[in-house]
């Protein structure tokens, strides 16, 4: 009787582990950062600063119908990085992270080149990471700081 209970327990544990594994394949972490460009050159450079406390939104839409299938709002941490959770099937979605609100009014102007970051998951049926990294999103100051003279000639970071 004890062996039968042990066997049933083992089968139940394996079934739960399999269920947890299959569920975890549909939970993704979308990670990235938001930075401030005080030089208004629209790329990261030596004077760029990460923006903690920025409100960001992940919005996913069906590739064919263009209908929004998933949306979540988050805030960047003390280092300017965010980690947003997506639950569902990414294969038929295009997701985009955008800034809703800057914590610094003096650095709240959206860039034309990096206003948002688009994510398209391409699964190949093999093992994959459940973490997807988005390109950095930049915001600009309203004016150019004096220390920025010549920054456009620097190599991009």
C-alpha cells in the first residue's frame, strides 16, 4: 500500500511539473531600459542617463487582425530598467514598449528615431529563453546642454 501511494505521489508530482513547464513557456519577460539624451542627438552617448521611475507600457497586437491582445503598464527601477511580464502566445503577436510618462519634466520629449521599441518573437520549436530584450528607448531634454557641443561626432555607445 505504501508503494502504491508513493507511486501515485510520484506520478502526480511529474504531472504538476510538466504542467508548470508548459505554462512557463507562455510567460515571457520583456526587459529594457529608458534613458535621457541631454544632447538631443537621438542615440546613447557618454552624457546619456538612465531614467528611473519612467512609466512604460507593453502593448501586443495580433499580426493579422491588428487587435490589441495584451497590455500591461510598468515602471523602470532605480537604474532605469524595466521588466514587463507577457502571458500568452507571442508567436502571433507584435509587441511594442513605449513611454507613457517621464519622471523628469525637463527630459520628456520623445525621439523620432527611438520613440518605442518593437519586439517580435520568432520561435523555432527548440528550447528558448523566456526573456526578450527590447532596444533602449530614449527621451530628450528640451534644450541642449553646453557640455554636449561635438557629441554628434562621438561614436555611439
